C-alpha cells in the first residue's frame, strides 16, 4: 500500500590498493573492535559483530528453493541488538513521538488498489478500519500452500492489542513487540539512531560463528533434551503442547544466546530486514560474482504474491514447527508485505561502526 524507498547502503573496502605493511596495521586495528577496545562505547543493548566471510543460504535437506544456491558473502563489522525490540521499548518511542503504526491507521483504498487485481471492488468502510493479521488455528491436518487458512484479519489488532481489541500487553513489557509493519520498524530504528539489519548481516549474526550448521546452536534441534528456541511444539496448527513453556511469544532472553551473545535468533518472532524480498535473490547474487556487504535487490518479486511489495523476514517464530516450517533455521527466509502487521513478526535494529570524532 505504501511506497517505501530503500535507504540502505553498504561500504566496500578495497584492500588491493593498500601496501602490504599498511594492510597488516589495518588488520591489527580491526582486530581491536570497539567492543574490546572500549566497552563503554558499545551502544546500550547492542553486540558488536566483527564481520567476516560466511556461506549464506542453505542447501541442507528441508530447505526452500529461495535459500539456494549458497553464496559466499563478506561483511564489515556492525552492531546489532542483542534482543528483539520489546513492547516497553516501542512504547517509549510511541509516547515520545506520538507515532501510530500502520495497524492503528484506517486503510487507504487508493493505496490498496495497487496490490489487488484490477477491477477488485472497494471493500466496505467497515472492512477498511484499522487492524492487523492474527493467528487463527484450524482443526485437522494442515494443507500445503494454504497458509491463509490459519490467519485472519482482525479489526482493532495492533501492537498494544496483539490478539485483537480484547487483548492487551500489560504483563508483556519484556515480550517482543508484534503487529509491526516494515514502515513502523524503520520509523523506530531512525528514532533510535539505528537502522534495520541487512539480510546478510542478520544471517551472519544469527549463525553465531557456526557457519553451515542447521540451527544457530548446532545441528541438533534439542541438544541434551533442552529447548533452544520458542517454537510450536505438538501438531501444527491445532495442538500446541507448550512443552517449551510458552503458548505464544516469550520474554526476550528466555532461551540461551547464540555464540555471539544474541537472543531469539531462531524462534519467538520473525525479524524484519532491510532487503526487498525476491525468490531468486541468491541465484542472481551467484551470477553477479563477488558479494561484499550486499544490500539485496532493487525491487521485490514473489510468484505467489506478484502484486505485493515484500521485504525479507528472518528467524522464524513461535508458530514454526518441523512438520511444516523450520523458519527458525538461520538460512531460512520469507517475504512479507511491507504494509501489514502480523502477530508473529517483530524486529531488531543494527548500527554501523561509530565514526571517529
């Protein structure tokens, strides 16, 4: 519905022009990151990721076609939030700025028309009232390709009322904020002096140094019988055993951090990334050759939703289940409409290397 301009840029280092001795000095300086050289300089709640080269995507069994082929990616260092942005943090932003999320605003039919087939009749004024998409479990076995069956448009659903107008977040200050559209996440990040992470940054950080592993913590889903992430336990979508302790979202830091000290990089809620979503992003990147600080394609395209403008979401959520979706794998990726808040999507922020004054 709303036109968003991508405002993400990458920096490319060209080491070939640096004399050998100077390069050694630069490498030594890079090893002493802000996180180690001056811990007081670390932005509150953020973790320094030193950067490096890794294999992005996945060709492991169970992966989707949009995760292939695996590509070699090199990144500069960056900061990233240790946790998802919480309800309490988002409230500070909303109170300070008066910001209203997309889910809190009436739907603009003129904008909506660009994302529906030509000739679609205008919905009633009632149907154009504010709201968001919430989870609606269905009886019986799931049907492949029928994701819409367990989602419903709920009037009055927004970040303060994540299950609808009768719900609230009074006891969920430390839960990830949800019902956040991409535009909302960008607005918060700018207010906080940050930005959304690129897809490559997010995946590199999620892997926690375990390049090529199935999960952020290794190759075994439940090592030693211990749950490592908030996911759907039981039979999706009609039976949640809640074995991991949570029927829905969980407070941040409820599960172990990954190797970089980041929490919920698998499960709990999906995270918005800066990149436009395309199903062929990796195939196109492979053809382009060297991939340094990628910022994604210039436009969005998904055969299943050709009229929708989608951005990448990463990390999976409390609704992911091995029988249907292992979205909590670092290599997993999805596209989501930029103008829609959903009850399983949140975000975290990133930040570039602080410049010397």
